[in-house]
């Protein structure tokens, strides 16, 4: 299927369970609806970051693959219409290469060895071979095969073996009488001549390795016998001496003239932005494309960039610039399915936007299955239910609605899971924090936000084990300062949420953090930490409070 038909369903960076499970489930729904309508699109679940341990537990439990990883959605070479110019052998003759280029109306031919690009031959290279060569040993220097020679002059090998190469000796025309010929024919030469018996005999006796008889002249039995005894090949061509002499250089293999050094090739994974600059600086007509294993794929030219189609996206579980996959500005966003506040993503065209004040994007996706009368498979039901349990902290989060709970219970029945037991196992898998590095803990669920000129980030982990959460504090605070500096953020917060006690210990770095949190929650910040009783939701409780203070 063409890449043009692909639509990528993708969640936010540093994806959580809802982001991953909603991408998989919504892609499945869209593919089912497309089949019903007889469409040709292919919806591909995609992720913009690492799968955390909680989500991996969910995927393993239901036997599902993680979505395709995409770090940058900008157009790549693989999105361009690559011209499938067939590669040719290095042993191909110049004449055959010219015939192929003329018939296909192209100016470059890729030369392959074992499917790998060995070189490029152009019309200019062939012109050079014809116009700028004055060496009568060039045929042997190029190790030209006798097969190429015979084919190029439309000849027939009547004595000798067609296999092998002409790899030493000159190419001569026997225009003089036999006495003079004895003075300039050397052993291993190739002699082009006519039907004169004496000239043929002289060339053979002077140990020429091949004679080319022109005008389709009959070669006597005596000459054939002598040639065989001397190990001299005889080729008969229907052309006259002038034509044979003109054509014979065209039998040389293209490897002798191909360009092999400093070849400019592009990979299928290269971004179009990057290759455009290189193409502009190099005035070649065509550029070879290879895959990640170095195998030749085809050719592109500047003209191919004109009809470039942007990649097509459906965003799930986010609508903020800072959370979207890199390069989203150069893609066409077709839909957004989300349950967060309205963000700041701008689009080039109208799109389908569905945003509901529920606890989880998976809740909205499930409603869309029901609205479209599409049966929810057991595994998909398991993913959707897991996402709701994760995002609502098993219905404890203030973001949880009656709809979330009702849908989760319905999905658990389809998936065949016990909500209480399954949720505990899922949270335990995700909160195995003691052996993890600060980086692994921090990026389990981290998002960036901005308000006017203030940029900040908020991460969160949730656990049923309070002691395990407390053990993370010492290693997280120094790492949070590293993150703040590297992203150029004003503040970074990290929520360590205790699911059982429905509270959060909030860590913070940045000059304004202490003032913002003390004003927003009327608590005291000590040692870059504050205890927020009853606060478990980043989306509904923490972010609105911070933005309220900043505004």
C-alpha cells in the first residue's frame, strides 16, 4: 500500500497508558470503518516516546504489540514518489546502457553489485567515452568481455569461446598490405579486417588473439583451422570496417566509466528538509535512494519534491504544541480526540475535533465504537479499560466521571478482567521505582505547558506504596534541575501521587515554583517539596491552579 494512504494515530510525547491504548484502539476503529466504506486508507497506531512499565504490562497482558515509534513526523524520502529505475550490472556495455537510457528517457543509470549501489553512469559519461578517448588499448584496459564485443557489433563468434575478456593488446584496422601489417601487429592484438585471405592469415600468424571480419564475409575452412590452432578467435560482423571501428568502443563495460567516488545517496529515512539543501548544492539530475540495509531502491530528482504529500495525523490524548510529536507542523492533522483543556495547536484546514470533559481519552474512543455500532474485540476492550483505570487512578481521581466508571465496567466484562485485582497488578508493575534511575522515573509521564511567556513542565508517578514514593525524592530533585536547564523551562514540578491515600507530594525546581504553589494551594513549601492532600490529578487540579496563579 502506498505511504500516501497511511494515517498515523499518535499520542503525546512521553506517552502514558491512555495515550498508547487510545492510539491502538482508535486506529483499529478507523480501519474497521474504512473497510465498511470501501476506503483504501490504512490507520497506523504510533507513539512519540518510550513505553513505560505500566503500559508494557498492559500490552503484555493482552498480547498486543507496542505501536510504531516515530520521533519526527516530517516528510521523509520514503514519502516521495521514488522512480523505480532498474539497476544494471557493471559488465553491461556502453551501448546497452545508452539504449536503456534513451528508451526510458533518463540521463542516469544506477549500477548494482549484489543489490548494493556500486556506481552511477550518466549520458555525459558515455559521451566522454566516445569523444575523449584516443587510446587503442582502452578496450583491453577496460577488460571488455567478448560477449559484449559480439553483441555490440551484431556479430557471431565462429571460432573460439564467447566467454572471457579482451584484457591485453591493441585494437587495429588492417588497412595496409600484409608486409606492413607484420610491422605493427603484436601478439594478443585485436584486428579488424575485411575478406582478404592474406590479411587474415597474417594477423593469425602474428598471434593476434582475435580477428573481426567485416561485411559478413565468408571465412575459409583453412583460416578457421589455423585460427583454432593459434588460439585466435574469429568474429564475423555484418557491418563495414568503419562502422565496426566506430561501434567497438561501445562494447566496453560501464564499470570502467562509472562514477564511484563521492556518490551522493539518500536513505529512505532521510528527512526531505535535509536533502533539499544537498540537492540544491549539487547540480545532478538524479539521486539514488538506498534503504537502511544499503540496498538500492530507486532514484529521485528535484521534480519529485514538487508533488510531495504531507503525512497525515490523528492526535489522541493531547492538543498542545509542546506535547506533540516533532515535525507535526509539516503534517496534515485530520482529527484530534482528547479530554484535556484546549491547547494551542493550529491547523491548515478544518478538522474533526472531539473534546469531552471525561477522565480518559479511551472513554471517548469507546463511545465512538458504540456510536458506530462496531464490535469491541476482547483485547481492545482490555486496552481501553486499562487506560481508564490508569487515568482515573481506579476511579479515585476528581477527573473521573460516572461515564468513565460505567464504560470501564462494561469493558472489563468484555475483556474478562476483575477491575480491583487487575488495577492493583497494573499499578504495581508501573510503580516498581526503587531500582529505576531518576531519568526512567521522571519520563514515565512528563508534559510541558506554557502560559504567555512562562514555560513549565509537570511529571507524575502514581503508586499504592507510600514508602516507595518517598525513596524517589532524593534522586529526582537534582535531575529535575537538569531537565529545567536543558529544556529552558522556568519551573519543573513532579507529582508523586499516593493512590491509596489520595494525596500528592509535589517536588519543584525553579525560582517561581515555591511562590506559585504556596499561593495556589495555601500550603508551606519546605526543601522544594509540598504535601497536597486530596490532589491526585495533574489535568484537573494542578495545572489549572498553576495557570490561575500565572495569569
